[in-house]
C-alpha cells in the first residue's frame, strides 16, 4: 500500500525494485573493491573472504530485485506508454548496475582464489585459514 492506503502501481513497484538493485549492486561493488584493496593493505585472507561473503549476499539481493523488476515490467501496459518507456530505461539501468556488480565480484573472487595458493603455501593446505577460504569460495555460483 502506498500513502493514504492507495495501492502502488506496477510502475511504482518497479521503481522501488530498481532502487534496491542500484543499492545492492553498489554495495556488492564496494565490498568487492574493499576485498581487492585488502590484498595490498595487509588485510588477512580470511577478512577478504568474509567481505566477499557479504558482497555475495548483496549480489543475490540485487539479482532477485532485478528479476522482480522484470516481472513487474511485464504487468505494465504494452501500448508504448511513457510508463513503459520509463520502465525499459529503469530496467536497462538496473541491468548495467548488476553487470558491473557481477564483474567486480568475479574479479575479487579470482583474486582470492589466487590468494588460496599463497595461504596454502604459507600456512599449509590443511590449515584453518586455507579451509576457510576454500569454504567461502565454494559458496560462489556466479554466471559465466
């Protein structure tokens, strides 16, 4: 329900979902970039992995919000109205946000994967540090 008990239109709901996409995609990028910078700021590999785990949560929220926005787009009038054109613009922007988040998360994941070898070399493959990193990396199911 909107203000004064008025039900929100599909376009209003779509706008809200796209705002969620933008916020969560931005959070994903920031956490991923912080994890990448951590490599050079003497952050432990475990801390970097935990940041990536948080980034993955934001990434999942961004993707589910984008899916919801796409579903709402289908509910809009197909008559070429201004709302439909605005919705298409919002969806394109949301797709771009998610694509940037995907790339950022993948880059941070790849960096951490390289770090696993370094951790295993230093602490040993059966160390708690190496096991933690492998566990976090095993949770990643990114496209492409």
